């Protein structure tokens, strides 16, 4: 496994691989790797000949300085964790933005809702950095996890609209035994908050059961979710059922008639967690 | 010379060329090709093994619907003109934006001034489409003309900030015998307006002479330019001396102490013309 901190050396490696007729998959991460990331690597290795994992805590996608400061940075452990996988190269740049950087890539519409509302500037930071990574690594395939559902959708739209020569693969959410979605942020949860946080997947599952049982009223599906999260001591950022095409939330009075997604963002012990479930068919 | 209207076929050609070890230069144009464009092609052929000319009237960079409607479209003649040159491939897409496109590439700062002020949204359209072309054609080199000085600078910043694996080459402005900068828009000038438009290069030249003679007062340099343009019946959009690093205009009371550019945008016979001269050293 090779580790690159320099953009040009990273690109040279990728071009050498592709010149030799092999394909490259990129798994962009912010490090603090967990089992979920390793499953992305596994999935990537089924999609291309060589897997590149990028590790970079991107400052432009943090809307709160405190969140950026507290984001776990564990490069040494991350590299160790990747050693046993099919990851062939790690891109861990020390600097991605030159002084005076002034260029942004933005996706309108999909970013108007959910995390786009409560984390101003977040998606602009994500699309700007991922576009840069695509220019440096030049992969054939990029893997994005479905836990960050809105992010995955926004990046797919960027790739499509900007004619990136890249195939996007969405990876299913990987969960802890009790159902909590794996996230680098889980490491920051105080133990009692970690226990309470299981309310998120349980509430999603209950809502999905209710939907599968025929319930289509948005308010009737969301009510129990909100109640369960509050009972677990969460501070709710949002709990919404969004139209899957636009990600615009449906009002409580509406009924679901087209594919939708139930999305949650909630704070437990000061840590913001997100999760979602598809309401289809 | 090959002509591609399909993005994927265009990219395949470019990849085939580069796979064979040759380099590709892209000359992006909106068609209505004139001698200035052909000089860009010549320059490009000195910079790379194969030259691609793109021809596409990009709707998103027009701030006025009337300007877009009146922009000359002469594909047949353009292809004829390129036949005799070292252009190896033409990319003339019929459609560049998929329905529902919502992604923008923007450059802040440099676009706050000059044409960025008087043509709202113009540069956002330019950077968005050029980024798309770079993803489709995947050139090693891109050629931008210096007549559109602010555009060239904005695109250079985009390429740098976004880590595009591309070298930008700036091409000198090509002029008619009387000094008028070549532009596709010149074809739309009524004959009498075409004659009057020579006031632009003459005013620039006079200002440059004055600068070379030691004049550093912004107002003293700009005054005669404004007077000459008005005497020629122009409707001035802007006449400014801008700091070359930021493109922010200097106030009339200031003195030039660092590299600057004198930039003009003015309407003659309803047609908007631009030109500029560097004030260095």
C-alpha cells in the first residue's frame, strides 16, 4: 500500500495504473476509519482493479469551528486499518487549498433542504473538495456511502451535471450490532449518549414497519419518530419525510404517493448524528 | 479533421490520442470563427500534438436573452475555416446541459469587478461550461485569448483552485489592420459603427503611450479615454484601470504603483465590445 501526501505524485500513480489498462476506484473519507469505511473499500475493490482511499478533514464543509476542531484525526491508526484491506493507495494530503482559493462548486435544489438548511455552506464545501479529489485522483469509479444520503445524491448530481467521466456507486449503510449507523462521530459520544442514540435506528425501523403496513400519512409516520427521539433525550435538528426526487420535505398533512426518504439529524450528548431510511413501493 | 457532437465519442477520441502518448490542446470557442481564433489554433499546435476546437454558444453565460439570440451561428463556415488548419478534431455538441442541471462552478473575487459587475451571472456561466468541456475533452493544455482578459484570469484561477491537470496558455489579442480587436461580435457591427469602433484601440494606445511617458495618475490616464469614446459615439459600459492582482478598479484619484490593466467595455451600434491593455513596469 502506497501513501501519498502530494497531489502530483498521487495523480502520477493513478495515471500509471490506468495507462496499464487497470481501473481505479476512489473512496473519499475524512479518516477516523471504522468498519463502515472498510466495507466501502471492499465494495470498491469489486468495482475496479485498484482502490484509492483519500483521508482529509476538509475544513470548508464544517459549518461550526468547534465541530472541525473536535473531528477525530487518527491517521496512524487509519493507515494500520487499511493495511489488511484491498486498498492499494492512500491519498492523505496535508494541503488541498492553495492560499487565495476562491473557486466553489455548488449544486442547487437538492441542497436547499435537510442538512443544507441547518448546516449552511456544508454541501458547497463537500462538492468543492470532492471535485478537487476527482481532478487529482482521476478515478473511474467513486464510492459514496448511503448513510450520508443527501450528500450522495448531491455528489451524483454534480458528477452528472459537470460531465465527470466517473461512475458513482452508492454503498449501503453499515450498522453496529444494535443498529446505530457507523460514523466517525460515534467515537465522540459519551457512553450514556451512545446507549440512548440507538433510538435513531429503532425509530427509523418502526416508521418503516408502519409504512410497510400501509401508513402513508406523513404526520402519522413522523409523530412517533419525534416522540421517541425526544424521549431518548435527543435534541432534534430535523426529522422529515422528503420527496426522493427533490429532497423537499413533505408537510405533515400530506400523504406519501411517490418514493420518499425519512431522514433524521439529531444531537446526542452534543454530537450530531444522521441516518435515513427509504420509503419506497 | 473529425467532428464530434457526442460527449462520449469526443472523450474516446481524446483518450485514444493520449493513450498513444500524444498530448491534446483545447481551444474553446463559441464559433463565428475569425482570424483571431485561427491564430489560437496555430498557437495550440505549438503547445500539444493534437488540437481540439470546441464550438458551442453557451446559453448560461449570456446575461441578456437578446445577445444570445443575436450571437452569430455559422457552424458550416467554421468547419470550412478549420479544414486548412492544424485542428484535428472539432467538438460541436448539440446539448451540453442535461434537463434539471443545477451545478455551478463559481470564482469569487476576480469576478466582482468589470464585466462581472455589468454582466451578472456571465462568469458563472463561463466557468461552469469550461469546467464541463475540460471533463469531456480531458486536454493537457487549454488556450484562452487575452482579449477576454478577465475571463482568462478567472479561468486560470478556476484551473488552479480546482486542481485541474491542465496547463493554461494565454494567447495575445489579434487585431484588424486598424487595430480593432478581432471578435465574433464585430460581424454584427453596422458599417458606420465598425468605423467608429476604432476609437477603442486608439484610446488604449494613447493611454499606453501616456503611461509609458510616465503618467501614473489614474484620472489623467482615463479622462482622455472616456472623452475619445464618447466623441466616437460609444455608450460606455465601463472604462477602468484595475489592479492586476485583484482586477479591482483604482479610483481616479489614485496613482498606479503596481501592475495594472486598462479595460474597456463599450457599445457601438448596439454591439458590446471589450478590449484591454497592460500597464506594467
